[in-house]
C-alpha cells in the first residue's frame, strides 16, 4: 500500500489557521507512516516572520513543504494567478513523486485536485471546510447583482458539483452540512461518500489541568482583574461572521445580574471597533482587550467564568464548525452561543456545555441569564465532551481511516 500524499492548502502554514488546523493533522498522520508533500500559499509578511518555525516543524516530521506566495490584488485575477502557480507545481511534483492521494483543503485547492484526478488518476479527497461559495455571498463579499461576482459564484457552484461528484471522499465539518449536501438531487447515489470531521482542538494545549494558580494570578495582575470579578470571555477573530454588537448587548444585560462583570476579548482583531461599540453602550471601562500568542490563549481563557460567541446563522453556516467551541469546553468553561450554526447548539445540549439562544434580543438575554447557574457545571465533564467529539487525536484517526481506504484502492 503506497502512502505518498500531496496536501494542498490555499491557507498559509505561517497563518494561525495553518498552525492550528493543518499542520497538527499532517504531523499526526506523518507519525502513522504517511509521507507528505505540502503546497501552501503564504502571506509575505507572515512568511518572512514565521518561515523558520514552520520549516522546523516540517523538517522534524518529514514533511516536504513547498510554499508559494499568496497574492491579494487585483481581486479575482490574483487568485487565478495563485491557482495557476499551485497547479504547475502540483503537476510537476506528481510527475516526480506519483501521489496516491491529493488532499485538498477548500474549494480553491480542489480546483487543482480535480485536475490531478482527471489527468493522472490520483485519488481526490475534497476537504470542503464549509459551503465556501455561499459563504462569500452570505458575507457580502460576492454581490450577486454585480455581473462579475455573479459569474464567479455560478462558476464555483458548477465546480462545487464537480468536486462532490468526482471526489473519492468528501469531508464535512458538520452533520448538518452533510445532511444538506445529501439532500441535493445530484448527490443521489453518492451521498454516503461524506465523512464528518469537525474542527478539532489541541487538547494538550487547551487543558485546564496545566494552568496553575500562579499563572492565573500573574495574568490577573497584568490585566487588572480582581478576584471578585465575573469574567465573560470572547476568544478569536471578530471579522465578518461574529456578531460583536449583539455580544456587547448581551454583556450589558449580564451586568444587571453581575455588576462586577468584565468582558475579556482574547483577540488580535479590530480593537478600535470593539472600543467604539463599547463606548456607545457606556461599558468601555468594563472591557479588557488582550491579544495573545497561541501558547498564552489557554492561560487567558482560564480566567473566564463564562465564554460567549454569537455567529451569524446564515445558510452557509450550516456547514461550519467553530474551533473555539472545543477549546472552550476543553478548558472546562461553560459557554453561551446562538442556534443555527453547524452542530454547535446540538453539541452544547448533548454535552450539557452551556446555554443556547434561539433569538438574540434583550428579552432573550434576560431569560437565559435568569437560568444561569454556574455551579451545575463540572470542568471534567465539559472537557470530556470536547475530547469525545473534537480531539486532535480523534481527528487524525478519522483522516487516517480515509487515507487507509483510498490508498488500499490504489494498490
């Protein structure tokens, strides 16, 4: 059984996402005997800063990393250029190495993977990462009343159909996403060729057992947090999908129950916007914003009594899986989220990990706050839930099962 894998990611390995959601899986699979060649597109500033760290990780795990530079502008044409460069490199590497599987992370990478399958017969694993074309529309990035973006959307919806129907295996991030795809007419007869693997978390890093009182007290001093404060936290980027205004409105209502509450944002993003929205609500003195290295995120998160995230519940988000959910649960912290995003609400209810809001109104915030009883949550039970559905070890095991099947078919 051959085990030569080409992994293609349009996301960079020097990006935080590449370091948390790509490399850990590849490293884990490398330990199972798979030989990886990795093509990624790197943002120049991050590549220059983090290149040495990624090269070290790849070298230690026998990964042949072939980075290309990502281009952002002009829109569309820059992506066409990047795809062309990735395709040229992938075809040349295929001629040299004869891959058993091309593992494509997302739609852009799948353009190359589909070409490899058609030209060389390489097994094609479509790791979809969500309904990408619909995400672009839902986010407002592709306006369908604009002729160019309307064409681009239709192009990728056509390609989406080809990805699903020609993939030897597809990976969905959520059961809801899988169910939606299976309902499409053209998926009849091949709908069982979908495996659900949610975004997994590094349970060794996100482990409340590894955080001691000295660590916590040190961070409390740095952030001006007193022992009697109630800490609501938000972890991660703000960006397009996360509903900052609604989360701040929730915090305003929270302070009617916990007058000593502070809202800790653990993020690198949009600090000015957070402060501006906080000023509008006259809560700026109760907001703490702190960027953190990946190693320090669990330490900051450990200060939380409760963690919160609201995500826009659009059609495309049926197929999403927020990594932060598993990370929060792994730290033994109860959470509050909204319904309608992937399997998030189902998982919260299944593992009794917190509270789910069906509507985001002041009245609903008050109702849910009246139900909150943090004494009912057990850290070990919350962590056990995260381990059950989203451990990195489990994710690697699931991918290995797919690889084993596809490599066996190669012979």
